[in-house]
């Protein structure tokens, strides 16, 4: 597991050449580069691909007739929060195995063969050894899957992934929030010089071991406590490795343009490629702002900044409930947060801050309202899942802030929400931008998770691609394969050419469509028929096989 991916020798496509394990006959190849679809056969041998002319005179151990179907590279989900799904789960008291397995399956069933985790500042590593216990509490709340032991470095993280649970591949960024908490805890102050040096050293080690880049989540504690200077210093380390700085901006609502300027400044000063995560302009004060943010990104590119972004095809977001509260509530970590929320004075101050805003804080509720936020996962109050917070509070005759504080206390902080905050025209504009690739931002937890985890890729292909005509098939596939592979340096993946890793998808272009809804978020898509992971058939006729060929991908 975890060996660097290198291009294998091409398979000689003659009857006397090496054995062909699987032959895909009669299909149309959409190779991931964005080039026009063309007829081709594909041979898979020892986990590698050879592209053959249609009808090539070869024989194989197994032949699959894919006439009328499109063959694409396996999809790369550049933005997931699935890190803990196949990690050792410790106690995991409130999670049951079947629910977790359904969550693990969802990306594979829509053709995702590689996920990139560690996004929004939250990864399962790295940390100084003495900070590991406190960090474990933070990760329990961030990932919402019960106890998750953090790892000291990327190697330990990779070793902790359970191969018997990995159906697809996983790469990971270094989350700045984890890194910061792993060095200096949850303090709302700049790092001391020796703390910043320790963060740079842990980051450098993880990137050397194969982490894919650096991510921040600047609305979340402890990332929200950091200033631009701190991030520039860390992004310089990523730049030395030629790896991207990936950011959940400090604000995606009324101050989104200012937050974008900070990200661009960090990219310019550090020299790191910039990836703007799940680009959106949310909340009524920012609706329509993609008319300015996308041209701004294109202008920066023209000036030499290597900036790209990712996007999911929905007008609702999803995150942890405590991110709806002002940053000072989380200072000191999870235990301190929960202790504070008991106090009526604290609750009053939260109400005031939401009403008046706090400088430098995104304030989702102030930009929208509790009626636009529903509960996705609340292990201690399953009945609340799917309900809107304004309604749930009204049912109990409670003020929404009191309801939220009680819900967080009941659930020990582990509550996830869905926020209906975006406008359709903004989502379409980002999807259609030449700078965007697809990332689900999936938050896989039992309950009523956002449908993006199980639906994003099929929705882009079927709903926005075929039905709405927003993207031609070749371009939609490029945004899920070749473009992300290039951005995150996943060599040998993302483009189907001779010697590439045999991660691939066979789909029916006339049928492919997402099935997941807000009511039934894990309904599988239709039209995704076969998925190969590292040359093994992981999905056949739309159903999973017993194959467990996923590995931890190391980026060099
Ligand atoms: Zn995020």
C-alpha cells in the first residue's frame, strides 16, 4: 500500500503479448484530457491501461462489451471530508457498521476512484505527540464519527487506513487547523516563532512523505485564529514542494471578495499554486458576486498566479453546527466550548454577535437565518435530523440560539448542518468556468447528510451536462479527471493513455443521473455501470463487488 505511482510499461497489444486481464470492447473513449470522444477498445493488464484501436485482434481473460457506453478515467473527488471513514474508529459508540459501509460505498457508486481528504484545514495528522489527546477530541467533533485517533505524521496516517475498508484510493492534504492545534492547541493568538517553526517542520515532513498540499479552513477554529502572515509562512513550505495551497476562504458570504484577495496575496507571496475550495458566494448579500470573483480569478491567472477552484453542484452547503457560532466560543477547544454554552450570559452574547456581526467572522446565520439551516447529523437527537432549526426551536417554544446550544451539549458538539445559502446562477457560473473542477465537499456521517456526497459527479454529468446543456461531456469529465490529476500531481491517473493506472468508469451517457436527494441522501445514481479501481472491477452492473483495491496515494 502507498507506493508512489509510476507509469508502467505499455502492454504489447498482440495475441503473443502479455496476458490481458480485461478487455473493454466497442466503447467510446472520453480520455480525461478534454479531447473529443472517440471509439477505442481498452486493455487492462496488471492494473494498467492500454488504448487499442477499435476491434483490435487481441484476446483477454475477460471481455466486457461496452457498445454504446462511454469509458472515462475514474473520477477524482478533490474535496472530501471522508478521512475518518476507513481509519481506526476506536469506540465509535453511536455509529453502526452498515450505515458506515453505505457511506463508504456512495462515492464509488458514482465512479469516484480517488478521494482527496484533509480539506478545510482538517486532516487526521500531523501533531506533536503531547497534543494528540486534545486533538482527538477536536477530530471527533470535526468528523462526527466517534473517536478518531490522530496521527503524528503522514506515514502514521497512511498506516492507520484499513485496507479491508478501502474501496477506492485516498490522498490527503495537510490541514492547517489540525497542524496548528497539534502544535499550539486552540489559542486565539498568533504563533510564537518557535511554534511557527514547529508547524513548518511538521508540514515539511508530511509533504515529504506524500501529502498532497496544505489546506486551510479560515472560518473554523483554530484556523480562524490565524492571520495572513502565518499562512504565508506555511504556504511557502508547500511552494517548496511544488504543492498547492488549498483554502476554504475566510468568508464566502458578504466579505467573499476581501477573503479572495487574502488568498491571492498568500499565493503571490508564497509562490504556491492556489486552489479555492468549493467556490461560492453565499448569503443574500453575496448573491451574484461570482460575476466579479470569477473574472478576478481569471485576471490573476493572466498575471501569472496559478489559481484554480472546485465546486459542487448544489445551492446548499454543509458544515459543523458550531461554525454558526462566533469564533470566541471555541477558544480553548471542544471542552471549553461545551462548558461555555451552558451559560445564559454566553448565549445572550452569541445572540448579539449574530445580530450585529463580528469583524473578521463570516456569520452565516446573520447572512441568512435559522430557517435556512437544517440538521444533517445529530447522534443524540436523531429525530431532529432533516428539520430546520427555526422550526425545531419553535416546536419546543425555544429561542433558536438556546435550541442550538442545547443540541450541541446533548451531542457533545457533534452536530452537522445543511445551509441553504446559494443562488442557482452563481452555482452554474462556477460550474461552467474554465477554472473549476468538481469536488463534492462530502461530509459522510450517518443521519441525513448532504446529497452531494452520493450525487455530485452524476449530477454534473446528467443534470447540468446532458439535461441543461451547461457542459459538454468531454469537458465535464475533464473537470473530474485530467484537470484535478494535474492540479494535485496524481501522476498516472486522470487521463486514460497507455500505462495509466486502470482506474476507470463505464457509463451510459444517455442515462447517467444523480439519485441522491435531501430527503434520501444516499440513493445511488443511475447510469454508472462499471467502475475499475487499480484494474479490479469494484462496481459491476451498478452494484459493488468484494474488491478492495484502494490504496493511500503518495504525491511526490
Ligand atoms: Zn470547506
